[in-house]
């Protein structure tokens, strides 16, 4: 019985308790854990992308728990994209001295509109470059169809309710993934890698200062090495 009780939460349990294995202790404090470039965005963007890849590879390799792991996997990829877009907007506002309030939203379509306007300020106008930009937009739009506001991959039911057709119809739930086509995670992972290539191209074309280039290179380099 004592062994069984040990598996339950105990009163002394804490996420922040001292553990003998110090190697597993990780500082979350940005002032402690920051690298030499001085920006924490890189760690978040890389972290979500790498976590998504790990889950995607697990599903691709043996299809274990694929019907369960698909939701956190898509969410992690989506958040990687959202953070990447927001970082471009953040730098763009600063670089072009745009006096506009930073949009604290999660809607990918709206964020991408702001992001594209910034990218276009220094984007080549040759047809092949415009095609790259439009193809990138299509990937982001597809992701937005699955999860437009960062809600659908986190909850199975919508906050909205549907109208009941008859008095006998007691089910007014709206399932967040209703009508969404099947998704191939191997293909999704490949498209996320293509987005990284797009960010590389943007970094090469964008007139960023040295520090900001270093921040973006830190995000891009470890991912590019495995593409």
C-alpha cells in the first residue's frame, strides 16, 4: 500500500523543489538564461519547432498515438509560425519607424497581413520572388484554416453553440475540427521546413542591424542544418 501511495501527489511535492540531479534543472528566468545575443525570442521559436518535429517524427516512424498526438503537434507548429511572424513584425516596426500599436492577437491571417506589408518593403519584385511570397502565404492560410486563432488545436469544442434544428435535438456543440480535411504530418513537417528557408531568404534581403541578424541566424541555423 505504501508503494501505491507514493505514486499520488504528496504535500511536499513542488515543481520548484530542489532535485539532486542538477543536470535536469533549467532556468526559466530570461535574465539568467539569455545567451550573448540578448533576445529570448529565439529560444521560444526554436523550442516550439523542435518539440513539434519530435512529435511528428514519433507519429511518422510508428504511428503510435497519432490520433491523440496530432493536436499538440499542429499546435506547436502553429505557435512556431505565429512567433516567427510576430518577430518579423516587431523588427519591421522598429526598422521602418512604424508608429502603430503592436497587435496582441493570435489570428494568423491578421498577423500575416501586417507581416507581408513589412516584407514587401524590401522584397524583390521579380515574378519568381512574388511567387515565393504568395506560396508562403498559402501555407500560412492553410494553417489558419485548421486553427485560425490558436483555439481549435487546444480545445475539442468551440465556445460558440449551434442552433438546434428541432426541440428533440439536444446537441448544440460545435466541434472545432468539424469539416477539416485529413492532414499528413510528414507533409506538414516538410512545409514547416520550407517556411524556415523562406525566413532565411528574408533575413538575407532585409536591412537588419548586426544584433538582429544574429538573433534570426540563431533561430535558423540549427534548423537549416537538418533540412
